C-alpha cells in the first residue's frame, strides 16, 4: 500500500513513517508539511491513501481535501489529527473524507489505513458519537421526489445508524448483494459519493 503523509510536525512525520513501514505492507511514498502539497504529491505518487493532518500552518487539511477531490474525486483521504473540533469534523464529512481518527490512538492507524484502502470509511469512536448532535436538521426532505422507495429509505436510515451491508441485510431480510444494489441506486439518485455522505445527508434533512 502506497501512502503519502502530510503533517506540519516533522517529528510526527518521522515517527509515523517508522510505525507504518514497520507493518511491512505500507510504503510511505512521500512526506509533505503543508496542505498545499497534497495535490502535487498525489499527482506525482498516486498513493492508495493520503494520510493528512487537518490543522496545519498555511493550507489546512480540509482546504487541501477540497482542492484534491476537484481533480481526483476518487482519492482516498484519511485525516489523522489531535483535534476533534466540531467545525473540522463536519467539514471533513461533508467533503467526503474516508476517515477521521485521532493521533493518540496509534494502534488504530494501520488498521484504519488498510480499511480505507479497501474502500471502507473509518471514523474513530470520538467522532461517531458526535455526528448526530453536530449535524443540524433542516426542512423536511421529499425523498419521493427523487424516486426513493420506502425500502430505499429504510436502507438510508440504517446506513445513518452506522450498520454495515451485512447488518442491514439481516435487519431487512435481504441479501447483501441486494443491499449493495439498493445502495448504489440511492447514491446515484441523490448524487452522493459514498455511504458517509449519505449518512450526513440523512441527518441534514431529517
């Protein structure tokens, strides 16, 4: 797995490089120290995952993510930070970051990178517990006008609760394949990128 690491603390960068490469399956292809380096380094090294701090001098992580996704919408970005500021969490979710974990939880970094690389979204417990209270409800959303069926709405609510496809399938007496098909259809109808954005969308329009 190729990883580009961006953090404005040189000591943190070197420590993370040592920890991550000790796993044997992770290569730190490049290191940057400012958000403005995210796009050029991604272009040059095409990493599997971009691991980035969120609060940095110069361009911060969310600004860098927004710039990166405009050119590479499929880029997988995992935020690793000491900050659990509400503003940053919401912005990261809205933009489509694949994960947001806390630096202090060193034992979670390697599993989180592997999960994001495989297509999963990873948010630490500290983040998940804050999401429902952070996202403000707006006026009622007319899902029917987007051709969302009752079954699809049920799936949306279960995704928002954090259930996996397997858990949703068991709850609704469907196969996992059927749930995946429903989810793909829902994302297309609502013009959303992934299940994290879908969960954010649900809470915003509840």
